[in-house]
C-alpha cells in the first residue's frame, strides 16, 4: 500500500480518531491485539523468504543496500 492509498482510505474519518495497528498475539485463543501507533519513520526493509514478509534487517547484518527498499514504518 502506498502513502497516497492510505490517505484516501483515511480521508473520510474524523481527524480526532486514534489509529491502531492490529496483529495476531499468537496465543491459544487467537486474540488480535490493537496497538496505538506512536512513531512513523522511513526504514529500509528486506524481504524474508522464511517469513514471507518484509523485515527490518538486524543492525549488525552485512546485507547490501541492493537487497533493501525504503518503506514508511508505523510503530
């Protein structure tokens, strides 16, 4: 999803509404956790074939920039 696509989805909501990020807890009951977003930053991410998702490379990793791409990351 691009920043523009996200903006289009959010434009009709009240400006005072909080934004949360939902993710699975991994617990037995399959609870979905919703966390407040407290930080927005540009990060370089790398696709992990093991996770089949983008991940933040470890700080001590010696991966080349060719394997990464810039992405807006919400935390």
